[in-house]
C-alpha cells in the first residue's frame, strides 16, 4: 500500500497531545508549542504529499490506506478505525493541516503570555487529531467517534479560560447543543445500519449496491429519509445551521486562534463534509432530505447575514458570517444533482468550503491581531487602526474582498459556482443567495471601515502591529485567499468522480459582483467616517433591526425551553416526584410495617393468661381442622 | 348397675363438684381445701382400679405435700379472710366458651370412638412388681426416668431454695 | 490450588490477618497488600482464561471445580467462570484495590472497617465464581450484610436511616430471590434429582406457567440491587450516607450483581418467560434510564448526582439485557464494567474533595480546577467517560448497547432504544453542569488555596481507575469478544423459541 | 369396675375435670389459685393415664408409672412455683398475675 504513511497524518497530532497532556506543567519553557507545531507540520507535509500523489493519478476511487477492527458488534456490524482516501477527504486533509499549522504558529505568538500554554497546545493537538480522524473515517461510526472527540476538544478550547463564567457557560452550551444534534446523528446511524447492515462508506456511498429492506414510512416520509434527516441534524448542529446555531456566537469566548481553526475553518464545516460524504445516499434515496438541506442552508445564510449586519462584537460578526457562508455550502449541496453538470452544486459547495477556510481563518487571525492590540472585542471601541497596524490592515482587506466575492479573489470563484448552481435549479434560492452576497459585502466592509478607518478612539496604550510569528501565518493565508480561486477544482472533486470543467457564468457573476460592490459602497457611505446615517437607517427598520440585534431572540427561546420547560417543568418535578412519591412510597411501606408491628406487639402483653388463652384456642382450632380433614 | 359403678359415679360427682368449687371459690383457703377433696377423690379412683401404691403416693404427695405447701404459701402471701375479686365478666364468658368448646370437642371425639376394652389380666400392681419395674434396667424397666426424676427433684429443691431466699446484698433485707 | 478458590481465600486470609493487626499502619498495609495480591491474581486469571480460550477450550465455564456440600438437597459448592465472570472479577479487584487506597485515612475503628470491607468483597467474589444457586445466594447475602454495618457505623448524615433503608430494600429483593430460586429448584427436577447448579438447571425445561411466576420474582429480586425503577430509592440515600470506599464498592460492584444475576439466572433459566415479559421490564428500565438522568439534572449534592446517574446507567444495563440479543447483552456487561469503574472513580473523587471542602453541595463550591488540578482533571475524565466520549469506556459500552438494541426486529424495541439513546444528551447536561459549577469558574473561597495537593494514595486510587477506563475505551475488542463468546449459551436459549 | 363402667364415661369425667382446670387457669387472678387449677389439670391427665392403662393395656402398668412420675414432677413444679410466688410477693407485694408483665415486648 503506497498510502500507508497517511496514518501518521492522524497519529502525529495525537502523539503531540499525549506528550503535552501528560507532561503538562513539567515541560520546560515554551517547548510544548514547538512539539505541537512540529507534529502538525509533519502532518501538513504528509498531507500535501498525499494530495499530490492522489490527485496526480487519474483515478478518483476510494482507497483504504489503513484499516483495523476496533470493536465488533455482530457478524456484520463492526467499527473499524482506518484511513479512507478519496477526493474530499484528501482535500479536507490539506485544508485542516494547512489551517492548523498556521493557527499553531500564530498561537505561539498570541498565547505567549497565557497561563496553561501546555494545556492549550495539548487541546489544540487533540482537536487536530480528531478532525483529521473525522475526515479520513472509513465508516459512519468512526466518523461519529471523531465527531464526538471534535466536540469535546471544542468544548475544552472554548472553556479554555475556565475561571471566566461566560466562557464556561459558552463551552457548556456549545457542547450540549451539538450533543443534542449528535443524538440525531446517532439515531440516524442506527437506522441506516439497521436497514443496510453496514457502517462502511465504501458500501454506503455506492447506491447501486444498496437496497433498503424496508418500505416502512413514518409521517409520510420513508424511514431512510428520516434516517438521513437525522444524520443531517447532526451535521446541522456542528455546522451551526438554524435552529441549532446558537452555540456558535457564544463559542467566540474561546481564544481567537481557536475560533479561527475550529469555529471558522474546520470543525464547523464538518456538517457540510458529512452531507457531502453521504451525498450519493442522499441523492439516491432521500431527495426530500436534500430539499430540507437546501432550505435550511438558504434560510441560515440569510438569517445569519442579517444578524451579522447588526452585531458589534468583532468575533460575533465573523461568527455569523461563518454561519452564513456555511449556509451557502449547504444550499449548494442541497440543490445539487448527481453526475456531470448536474453535480455542479456539490463541487461548488466543497470549493467554497476550501476557499472559505483560508479567508475566514485569515479574518479571524486578523481579528485576533486586532484584539491583541486593542484588548477589546467591541468594534465601537476601535477605529483608525490602519495607522497602527498597516500589515494587518492590508491582510484583512484581502480577506474582506475575498469573502465579498470580488474578483480575482478566491471567494469570487467559489461563490460564483454556488450562485450558478442555484440559478440553474431554484430561482428563489438564487435570489436569496444574491441578496446574501450583497449583505456579506456590506457587513464585512462595515466591520472593515469601522475598525480600520472611522474615528480614532482613545486607547489605553498605543496599538501595535502583531509580532512576526503571528503575521507570517496570516500572510500565508492571504496568499491562499488570493490564489486558491484559480485551482481547477472541478478536476479534483466532483459528485461522481468524473472531471468537471468549471467555467464562470458571466451573467451570474456580473450580478453578484455588482451587488457586492453596492454593499461595499453602502458600507463605505455609512461607516467610512463616523456619521449617524447608519443609525437613522437602522432606526427606520425599527423592530426588524432590534430583533436582528438580539439575534432574533432565538437564544431566549432556547433558554425558555431548557431552563423553563425542561429544567423547571420536567426535571425538578421529577426529582420531587422521586423523593416525595416513589421514595415516600417505600418509606410508607416501612411505616406500615412499623405500625403493624406496633399493633401486634400488643399480643406480647406479658399476661400469661392471654398467652394461654390463645394457645389453647389454637390447639382447639388445629384439632378441629384435623377432625374436619379426616372426615 | 353394680356397686362399683355406683361408687365410681359418686366419686366422680364429688371430684367434678369440688374441682368446680376449687376454681370458682372466692376464698382462697377454701379453694385449696376443695382441691384437697378433688385430689382425694382421685386417690379413691386409684384404689378402685387396684393401684394401691399410686393411691398412696397421690395421698401423700398431693394431699399431704402439695396442698400443704399451697396452704402455707397462701398464709404467707394472702389475707385469708379477704374475698378475692370476681374475675371480669368478659373473661368468664370467653373462657367459658373456650372451655365448653374444648369439652364438646373432646366429648365428641370420645363418644364417637369405640374403645376395645381388654379384660383384666389379673396382674396386680403389687409392691414387688412396682419395685422391680422401677429399678429394672431391662425392657420394661424405668430406672432411667427414675434417676432423672431424682435429679430433677434435687434440682427443684435447690432451685426453690435459691429462688425463695431473700437476696441479701441489695433490697431492704 | 484452583485460582478461583484462591480468589475467595485471599480476602478471607486477609481478614484473618487483619484481626491480629493493631496499629493503623499495620492494618492498612495488610489490607493493601492483600488486595494487591488479589488484583494480581485477577490479572493472572484473565491471562489464564484467555490462554485457555485461545487454546481452543470452548467449555461453557472454565476452571470448574465442585465440592459436595449437602448432597441430599443437591447443594454443592460449584465453581467456574466464563468470560463475563472473569470480567466482573477483574472489575471487583480494581475497585476494591482502589477502595482500600481511597479509605486510607479512615481512623475510626479502622480495623473493623477494613475487615467489613474485605468481607464484602469476599462475598462479591464468591457470587461471581459460584455456579450453584444456593451458594450464589449465600454469597450475595454475605456481600449485602456488611453494608449495613459499614454505612451505619462509618457513614455520614442520616446514616442509620440510610443503612436501614438500603439493607431492608435489598433484603426485600433477597426475599423475592429466595422464592424465585426455590421455585426454579422445585419445578425443574428431572427424575426426582434436584440440583441448584445453574448449568444443569439451564438444560432443564421449566414449564412456562411456572416461569411466568418465578421470572418476575428473580428479575425484580436482582433488579432491586440493580436499581430498577421504582425500587431504586435506596441508592441516593444509601450512597450519600456511605463512606467513600463503600459507595465505590457498592455502586461499582454490588449494583452489578443485579445485572449479572438478571442475565445469568433470571434470563438464562427462564427464557420463555423472559421473552414474554420483557416488554414490561423494558418499560421500567427505559423509565429508569431517562428518569434517573433527568432527576440528576437538578440535584445539588455530588453524591446524589452520582447516585441518580447510576440509576440511569444501571437502568441501561438491564435495558440492554432485556433486548435479548448478543450484542446488546455484550453491551450490558461492558456497561457494567465501565460504569463500575466510572462510578468508583466519581465516588473516590467526591470523597477526596469532601475531605478538603467539607461540603458536597456543588453550588457552594467552585473553581476547584485551579486549586486541585490533579483531582479536577480526573473528575473531568470521569465525566467525559460518563457522557460517552470515544476513547473512554462509556462510549464502547453505550454504543454496543444502542447498536444491539436497535438490531431488534420489533419496532417497539427500537422506539424504546431511541428513547434510551436520548439519555446521552441529558447525561451531557448534568455532567457539564457539575463540571462547570464545581471545577470551573472563579475560585470560591480564599481558603481553597490552602488545600493539600493530591496525596500518593489518592493518586494510586484515581490513576488505577482511569487506566482501567482508558484500556477499555481504547482497546475494547478483546474484552467485548471475550464477553460475546460467553454469552452464546445464554442468548441462544433466549432466541430459540 | 371395667365391666361396670365403660371407658367412655371415665374419660368424660376426666375431660370435664381438665377443662375445669383450664377455666380456672384462665380466669383466676391469684397465682396460687392458678397453681391449684394446674394441679386439677394434672390430676385429670393422671387419671386418663390410669384409665387407659387399666382398660386397654391391663398388666403393662405403663400408665401407672407415668402417673407416678407426673406426680413426682408435679411436686417439683409446685415447689419451684411456690418459691417463685414467694419471691414475687416479696418484690412487688402482690401475686396477682396481671401485674406480672415485666417481660412483655
């Protein structure tokens, strides 16, 4: 097997995690950062090697590079741990290792003075390991395992500042919401495995080989549709799709590099990856589920974009923008067909995933550099930073242009493909997508103008440019943001493994670029210099603006359901019921026994004559019954 | 009805009557005396069946020993002039029901059972036979129970002394 | 000497040796030494067992030995272990080993404490190695009775009440067990020869009418100690009052006697009734799982939290057993072991935290991660295992149960499974709630900074449990295969109608 | 006598006597009178032994000896009982059976 070395891509970060985790607090100086970085560096190298080797051969078959049985359930079902190489997993390997390496490097500067430096790199390595394990999973269950590990490492990293209550609450929220989504995923896995008898992707993604042994349906949808919907629920949870998105903005409590790596570039696209992984299954057996995917994607992209326009926390703006972009990817997957030009959406989605990883990571790292300099997350406390941070300013601008979809930056190409895919199939979705393109440009440049232009604020100490070790990864990512759009992506990844030529649909492209420019211009008008025009516009929107500012009150609804209903109306009464009904019943039994015994204690009166009376009566009764019995 | 039958029924009547009196009399000393008569009646029955030794023992031990003991203890513990309280009426009723029920039951069994009486073989309970049997250790001998009862009597004697003795160290004595 | 006999002999000898010890140091050295030997010989047993199996010995039970005890009644002291018993013995050895270290600082009547504890362990070992129902029951009682003393004397809070309640409820279960065992004994005679031997009984056929009577008795009888809803209420009170090592041993091992007994006695001997009645108990255990989890969410006492979560987890064990297939039953045994280790770890840690903070109410604590990093990390690992993180034992067990349960042909069973699966969310909620309130957040009290760091014996206790959790979590295959192989005889009986 | 009085009649007498004793034992409050009742019962039993011996197994003398032993034991019993009564009287100034309930529960 020529690809056997790929196991090291996954194993090295694990090794780094173990060294840093067990040696936490004992390792000298900042060595743990280097251990982790070197490990992920080698992984990155190996990933590029793999990508080169894999894509240079014309075949796009699935290759099992490594496989071992980890747990056997019965004769057919077993969990394997292994490495599956196919176009999307190789692509993901490249994305994850690249972004990870950049973030690891950046973190060495960003986290330099933090307590728990070892711990940070241990968790970060754990995350990289889990994410890599997730994308190379050979079967659904392996994916689920790493899916959970990813969730935990995300939990640990969000709660990195564990003595800050808001961070603890955010980490808890993130974990529980995604856990709830994972419940759907797990049930979906169970249902799929029940009807197909396998977890294996090799079989599952080859619909010709599959036959579902049931035609059972529930609420008008076939069981397999339900199963795939539930699996999508898992994906939606991780990818922060509406209405399971509420954890993502709060997750920004974690250190900024973590947000860049986990909550922008890699983990949150796991849902997209999941749907893409099972795409043949969705397409062949559950077109309804795919429609749901498209709808959720479209709704989320619009919904998040609207909220992003109103937020003042720099990281939250980016978080909502992430949601919006992932919504794009989901939308593209949902409208996609299978094979040839039909499969454009599939390719577009993954293309966008690829490019998005670069510019979104760059945005977050840039935001990190800004926060590092200003010591605040609130953009109202920033302004005129272009003077203090010229390089960051430039890099941030590149990323903004990329996400806004201005040619020739990478975002333009991938977004254009998505728009083209929706244009061909669903005009309504196309409309939404174009509108969101405009909104995206608007809110990104709103951010940009407020932070880097605008009126200069008074700072506690003069903001400074980020150190080299932080700038370097940003520059690499910026180069990626510029160049990745020119990759002939369709040659590498397509729904059916055949090469697909991507060409720019000019009518769509012109529309979207025009809209994007419009967005930029509006943002420039409003925010270039401090003016109250934006407030006026905001006020004219009235309640829409307020509700967007409050994230459409989704959080409040969640709190109502969890705290108000589950906690107060179910769990508390249950606990009360247990103590006061069930347990009281047991105590009642004891009390009854006690009472009876205190009653019959009276027989033991100490009165000899009573004893004798009872004794003699007893004898007589026995004799009587004997006589009766013998007759 | 022969003479012995007449005598028997007379004695039986006496026994029953005095037994009844013994358990109902409200003067305690009288109860003891009535008991003496009932015991005497029993001894008479023993005489009638030619168990002279037994009759003698009955008279000596019971009438002579136990009744005297009882009378002494009455003198020690009770005021002989005093009439005892009448027992509670519910107690009387319940006990009577029990007693009558028991009697009826037994009588029912007795009258319904046909006993195959054996004619007397003429083996007399003479002192010789009694002595041989009591001290015999072969089949039909009672030396073991005899010895055991001897020990029992000894133990009872010592026990009685210990129990009845005033406990010196504490108390008012 | 037969290794199974020495498994009973070592605790007994340790107890005897303890009687002659005088100082606290001697007592705990002897106890620790004895239990270390026990742990080592359990590992040897595992090794020998796997060797035998690898050598192709596929007898139902290995290391069989039989001593006639009361032949005219068919009672004999029959020993033998299958894979399940080996696994449970190993669990017991680990838990009692760590339990000794967790109670290192007991200073009130320490000699008597360790003696009772080890007698209890001896009962558990006897239970797992016995093949004879009568002897099995004898050892069961031997394990339950010392509990009364241990809670009543060394407990905290309303200890007399808790001890009485626990003992009485378990005795109530025992009463049903006696009837059930005798019922099986009397209805299964072949040509007038009666036996208590499980393997022999397993070959007899008991009339279905009789099974219907005795199955619920046996199942509920064992279910009481397995915290079957609604007979679980001894668990919160008992565990919260018991001293650390006793909670560990009780939740870690004793509650498993229930699941083990249900599987190997109730289900094995009365398969038809088990099939007929499984739905009733399935509902009850399903309730246990969800109800226990939800009730945990609002508890504030650490021990109550753990006790209720044990109800939920042990409910899952019985739930899986009732699914009547190999995979789910394998999962049940795995869950018993996994939960045994986890809950022992939790109770050990709770004891250690309590010895420092003097409170068990989570809302009164906070920020312990900063002052007690070692113990806190252990707690987090235990929590993650409990909520089923892959790589730790809980995941292996729960997934095996869920996959197995979902294999069931009947829709009702699958729906029940989905209900049970949803407990993983609730589990996450309560685990994270505890972790958040207890370990994270700002340090609540300046005095916390003076807490002594984890001592060596505390480290031994927690680390050995965590190693157990990790070994199962990372390499589950050998264990699950060992259990699966042994389940054949039981499950085959259940499936064939 | 055997010829003239049937065994049944003899047994009726003893039965009556026995239950009279029972009645006395259950109704009397004074311990000594209770002892008297016990003696009556013993006596009835003795008579029964003798009658059975005499009517059904003549010449064996088993009933005879049984009665003999019972008398001996009754003597012992009476002695101990009265010793207890006296002690009791000394302690609680009463030999009323209803006041002797120290040993309840």
